[in-house]
């Protein structure tokens, strides 16, 4: 799988007149080489993947990662470097990048320290942007990637069910997050054992839970705290980031109430959120533009008298955010094999916020839903 991706990348580079791709984004390094979970820029230790269009692929990574790299990286050569020795990761770059080759980079993803050094040895006229090439390759998922996406959906469903079951009056928010994390980890372990026998992937769910309740529900990305859940209040569970199986990310969220809806005005807002997702799904299919999905969703929300919403959704995969986005101005035509998180949402500033979201695979004639949980008002009151 990884060698095939590198071969296709080389073909795209040749077609675009680019001699070498310098890749530094963690997710793209994994996408092309299969190498992951190394210490990277957060610890001041760059890992670089250099792909020569008519030559070899070279992974540059710290010596401490030697065993990990040699066991997982599907590349022609590995160059190791150590802290404080010689010119560290810079040592081999001049020889690899040469003096005349056109160098493809992802400008927005190149770490400043790497960019500064490469600028010192490469004339800026030799640079070109490979962002579009890489993002287009990653947009359409292979059959194996779609299998992983479906399994990620199963992990997300297990997390949602466990989180819902843990919503009890007086329990602190973090206990709900713990229940979701444990359920997701166990489901991931089950799937890894059954379908990925040669995998060293960890099943552990480790992203911090997005969870808000009561008067904090308008805080879109509030993290689970020690705040106790109260009867009659809304509870928002979001697993964007947490639904991450075999490095494949999905979007999945729901709004619940504990016992009853104390503030009855929240009912109409919630139903509008549900209706806005339904409107988006009514047009979600191959052949339409990404912005058309957002338009259908936004029209429902604004027609109900609520403020203009954030994007309807985004493509997902081995990154949290991929191309395209379901938002005004994105004219990308949807194609089979794309995977999207599609939301329905309503915000009443300072008072209430409702959101429901699921993930979908674009198929030849529509879509396949890969996360699911009830949205009917009567079914989200616990």
C-alpha cells in the first residue's frame, strides 16, 4: 500500500515537472511511508521524507527511532541523525536536494526551523507547492482505507453508546469521558485483533473528550471537567479527534438531555439542527460541489431565524481536516471514495447550542453512513 502511494506520488511529480518532494507533515509522512509515532517537532526532532521523482525515497529521522523506522518505514533508505552530532538532520539534505532540482514543499506545513535551513541551501525560485498534489491523492480513499473508516465508525458508535449510558445526575463530566474512552479502546482492540493481525497500532483512545453541559454548552470545544451533570440540562458529546482508529479520523457528535428538557425553548433549536443535517444529506452525493452541501444546511438554519452557521463539514482521513471542506466557496466536486463528517447545528448566542454530526462515505449513487445514533428528540432525553 505504501510503496504504491509513493510510486503514484512520483508519477504526479513527474507530470508536474517537480523533481523532489520534501514532506514534513506527520500524517503525510505516514500516508506515504507507513512510519508513525516518532518524536517530531514538539520535541525539536524533525523527521523528513524526501521523495525523488526519478530516484529513491529517503526517510530522515532521529537515531533513537532506528528500530521503529526500520520495522515500519516502507522507503528505499533511512538516514539517522543524533542530537548535537554534526549537522544533525541537516547533514544529508544538501546532497539530496542538489543545486538545480525543483523542490516541492507544503508551505503551510513546513516547520519554521526546517524552512529556515532549506531556505539557506535552496534558491526560492526552485520551490513549488505540492499541497494540491498530496491533498488530491489523499481525497479518494482506497478499499483498504474505507474498511478502516468503517471500523473507525464502529469505534465511534461504541464510544457514543458508552458515553450516553454514563450520563447520570451528579456524575462529573470526566466520568462520561472515561467511559467513552474505555469503550472505544476495547472496541478498537477487538477490531485490531480480528482484522489487523500484523498491526502494532495501539487501540488506546487518547484525545481529550469534547464535552459540555448546562450553561457551558455554548462552548463548542469545552473539555470534560469536574463539573457534575444536572437534571434537566443538555449534555453535548463530541468525538471528533477521539474517533481515531488505525490513524483514521472521523467526526461524530450528539446533544442529549438528562431527565427532561428544563428549558423548552431548546427543543426548536435542536430540531433545526437535526433538520439542517437532513437537508445536507439530501444533496450529499457524487457530482455535486462541496459548497452545495453547506448551502442546503445553512438555508435551513437561517430560514428558522438562527445566525449563519460554521461549515457543514469536512473531509476526514489520516488527518483531522482534509480537502475538501463543506463550506461556502469550496467548489470541489464530490467523488466516490471521499469520506466526510457532516454536521447539523444551531447556535443561540450565550444561551444554547445544539449539534448532531456523523461520518459518511461517498458512494457511486449517494452515501454510506458509518456512524449512527438516534437523533429523534424523544430518544436523546436520558
